[in-house]
C-alpha cells in the first residue's frame, strides 16, 4: 500500500504518524520544461494499527524531512533538500527549506544553504505557497493522491475496487526546483524522515519506490527503514523470499525480480515525461497495477481503483484537504 504504515504491523515508524513517509513523486513542471516538481508526502490522516485518525498537527517539530538526490548513479546522495518545521505563537507551524551539496549531502544534519525560511504551513483548503527566486514551496495538509483498495489487500488480495484513500488526507511537502539545481540530466531520488526527539538524529523512514514495505517484517523492517539505498543489495534475499511465497517464484526468478525493486531509488530524467516505473512518478500513475503482477507473478494484475479527480493543474498540484484543520486547533 505504497509506504503508508511502514512501521511494524501496519503501524507507524517510531509510533508516530508524522514520521511516516507515504509517497514520493517527481515530474516535469507542466508549464515550464526548465523546472521539476518534487513531492514528498508524509503523515497519513488515518491509521490501521491502531485504527482511527491521527493527530491534526501536520509535522513533527523534532523531525527532519529530507529529499536525497544522487547525480552519479552510486545510490549515494550528492544533493539534499532539508525541511524543518517550528510552531509559531499562533499555534500554527512554519517551515524552513535548506539545500546542501557535496559530501555533506550524504550525511545527517539540518544545516545547509537556507532557500526559504518561515513559510506558513497550510491547514485549510487554501494553499499557502512561498516563492523565492526559481523556487516555490508548499507544506501542509492536502488530499492524499494515492489510490488503492487497502482493505482488499489485507484481505488476501481480494479486491473490491473500493479506494480506501478517496477521503483521506496527507501532509505534502511540494518543491518546485530548477532542473539546473538537480545536477546531471538523470538523477536518483529518495526521501527520508529523521527523528531528533532523543537529541540525536535517527532515520525513522525512507523510500522512493512505492509498495516496498510488504516484503518486510520484524527486525528486517527496522533494518530496512534505517538503511541507505547504497546498501540495499543485502535485502535482495529478503525480498526474494517474500516473492517466492506470494508469487510462487523459483528462487532464481525471485532473486531476479527482487533486483528490479532494489536499490530503493526513483530514477528521474527531467527532460522526459514522467511515467512510473521508467521515469519519475506522476500523481496519476497507477503504481499498484505495476506492483501487483510482480508481487503475485501475474496471478493478480489490478485492484480496479483509478486516480483521484481532485488534483490541481497548477502548484501545488495535490488537491485540497477533505478535513479543515484550524491553526488554533494545532498543538504547539
């Protein structure tokens, strides 16, 4: 189910929905071929374990939200965009965007060149957009663009075509960036969240390709979420074992398919149209219908759910939230 509920037993990483990475998108800006749109979605508005709504506070102020960019194909970050959020005196939140390049991009920290500071976080239908130079930035509650029959999935892949996410919200971080700031023509992209509540940054969640987490359980789940894409080859046997079980693959074929899914990096060339899994990911790409045949070795090919109709044609592209959350109701 994409990266929703990527913690143990369909829960949240570190037990906090605000640390849960749900989806990553990358596509050329429709109105300007010289720019790209990068969207990092986190914090599902509803959980499965425990079931029910999550907190209305959009982002964890003790967390770091990060986009990693590999420009030379080694699955190690050469550029990073880092987002942190703080509570303001009115009970809302503001965000700061920083950029770091070179060896520091592969490390951990909240430093870097400040691109945008004090950007208001949106909690209502109107999207507060902050612009500076060639950059545009949005952060806040939006309609979740992911579409999937989740309850059918947990019912042994017995799909009914009911979109679990049709009325759900998510917290979006949307960045419009000049292609010249992304390095080489073709890049590798992934996102991660880091928990700083203990006084030290700890990676809580990470990912790029959707639907990776069904392969992982227990200690393997924790190990995967805290790892780096450059080390993902060590998880090929874990993925292959799951594929043997779910798709009745031979060991050789399961290993081959696992190699398609790893490393967990989204490849993106901004000079070409977005189309998952070949190039980036558009908001309307049906990633589930790509994933299900791999998971089941062709036995299940679709979940009969299609893209949402509330997407916007302009920045920030993700639709307005279903629930209005006033800033006064957000905990400081």
